[in-house]
C-alpha cells in the first residue's frame, strides 16, 4: 500500500443487514501487524497473595505478587525473533518512577523498602515490568505479567480505607488467573463417581493401586497408599520466613482426625529420600481445629486447616539446599470421610508443576522391589488410558514474610565511661523481636521499627575492655558491626577546664600515665570530675 503513503485517504465500510444503526467501528489503524506471542518468565520464586484463615477464603479482589527486598529479582525474555530489538519498562527500585533497560534477555532489579509513609512501609507496591519487542516490517508489541502489582518485602497484609484489615498466605499460583478447583474422578471399574484423586475417600487408594498395576492382575500383597501431597518451593534471592501454613480443602473429617504439615529441604542430590531430607519444621492439628463450613453431621463443605510452627522456618537459597517442599499428611485415615485439597485449575503460565504426590508402593510380588516411597508431579490416568500431567499447585498458603535488617554504621566506637551510643537501623521487625549479641561488659537494647529502629549500646563494666562484634538478628535477618573502645592512652589528657590530678588502677593504686598498660583506669581532674578510661 505504498501508493497511499503521505496521502489523505478515506475508508468506507459496507454493512449488510437490518440493524446497522446498532453497530459502530472504532480504533481503526493502518500499519504493520503487531508482534505477537511476546512474553517473559516470572522469577521461579514468585508467590502470590492468596486467602485469609477462614473457610470462606477471604481475599483481595486483584492479583498481587510478592518478592523480597535486598535480593535481585529477574524476569526472563521468552522470545527469540531474528533481527528483533527489545527493551523493558519497569519501576525504578528507589523512586518507583518508570525507567527503561535495553537488556534483551532479562531484567534484573533489586528493590528496597519505602519509608515514605505508614502505608508504603507496610505495602511497598510496584507494577510489573513491560517487555517491548520491535522487528522490521512489524509494529512494536508488548507484554506485562497479568498481576496488577507486586509488593517488595513484608507479607500479605492490607488495611482498607474503612480501617478493616486482611492478612493471608502466599501461594505459588495466582488464583485470579489460574482459578481454583479440586480433582475428582468417575471410576466405573471401582464404581465411585467422585473419587478425590489427590486426597482421600474409601476408594482413592484403590484407584492408585490400579494406576500402578497398569493392567496387571492384582495380588493379595499389592498395596498403594497416597499418604501425602506437597508443594515444591523454589528458594528466593533473600530469606523467606514461614510462620505457618493454611491449607484449603473440600470434604468432611472427624474431630479426632490428625493432620501434619511439614517443610523439608532437599540436599544437592534432589533425591526424595528421608535419610537425605532435612526436616525444618512441622505442626499438627486435630479435626476439631479445622475451620469448617458445615456443622457436625452435615455433608461435605469447605475446610480451612490452620497450622502454626512453634519456631519460624527460614527458606533461603544456597548450593546445599536448591529446593524445598511443603507436605501435608494425615488425610489417609478412616477418620477422614472425604478430603479433596483445593488446587489451581489452569496450568501455570510458565508450565511449572509445584504440586507433588507422596505414595508408598508395594508391588514386590510383581517386581521384587521392596516397599518404596514415590514423589511424583501431579498426574493421573483417565478411563481412556490418557495421562494428564498437571502444571498445578495445591492451595497451601504460606503465612510468611520477607524481612530485612540494615544499618549504615560500619563501626562502633564505644566510650569506656558508660556514655551510651545510638545506632540507627532499618528493620522490618519491631525492636522487641530483635536479639542482640554484644562483647563482654556491653549492654544493649533495641526499640522502634522500620526507619525508626534504634540500637542503644553502653559500656558499664569498668574492668573489661569492650571489643568484638555487635550482632543484631531475628529469623531470616542479621547484621554484624565491629565494636571498639574509643578511649586509649592518648585519651588520658587534660580536659578543657581542668587538669589531671591523678591516674589510678582499679585497685586504687596511683600510677604514672606513661606506665599505663592495657586495662581500665580512673582519671581524676582538678575540677573534681572522674572518668573511666580503657587503655588498649
């Protein structure tokens, strides 16, 4: 259509029908076709705001992702178009203003807390990055992840304008995009139309035995037990502190049923072997502790299983621990009438399967292999022998937070006369939740939160020279600051308004200043003042 370039052109449309007055055409454009199929992969550790701790599953009406602060976050370009050029538009970590990057393959940014207001301290929101692609004979195309915002640091908590608040767990899927369901199966061979394949009823294990036999005739000793389900968790670039887990399900359980949630760390072999796994934390609840939609004696309903760890579990990246998983056990019981865990309905956008099945299998009469444990991604076989691999995840909400702890102080010089020194900290935790390790002879206290957190130190043991490291820490965070005694032999000097009248050791013996060795001394002045001085 080069013959129309630079000319005034008119377009006419002909509509055939009797209702033309109800139609209109808008946003007409002339140009090259827009590039399609542009996308990027979110960081593997991406978590999303899920649900609160109620069976009704209260949530935010919008998609929110969650990332740490002070850890690099990387989005990866999925496109490989010849002669194409790319650029990213994203929120600047410090100012939140839109900025650009010409890195073609990936975008990496490290976000920091925002202390501007009470709201920004709690909810440090940014919009997801946009990837733009241009190529010859094509119009520029773009893609942005479907979540509305991501929060850097902290946890899923939000205060509404009316003063009400919501707090919930973090999921490995965005239920607004992926939907929510549970998987049941109509098995004609067993005669049960509602078998919860990834949970439990009286026929679930029969299904998995038939699945494992794969057409072979059953022997009396054959047995398959689906005893657990799990979500794989990819370690983030900064520690994630997990205080508990909230599990959502559908079903009916007895009050004395018992469920256990556990977090395990894989070693570098990534082998599912309990001798090689590290148990980081677990919690157990009874059926009576479950928040239920139904009353006693009623039919199935929504279930909310609230688990709290006695001590926080820290998930962090290391060569020795490449991955973690959260497992739920206890539902394979005659005290559980029906249990169907809720899970994402649509495949993960990056085709990651977080959900896994934990089965104990005994087919030794066929294979000679002893009883073993199986840990496999979510899959099942239908009546037509078609296998269905699901890139899905269970609704295990991590009641977790991304904390931080910072200071700009590189070294502390502490006077030996007890004068306090204050050190400014930036802390997600309130000072009451921070512990402090100090050298002998030093006392410490912490108060405040966010940019108002302050560490106070003083030296009150005259017989000890204060020297070493001050360590401030809490689950997932730690800062270490070297500390020295600021006074030395050169500090035994005449004061502004008085002269030295004597230097004494701690036994009260007077000494010459030149003879002072390492230790604590008392210096008296002509105005009657006294100072304790550490000589190093």
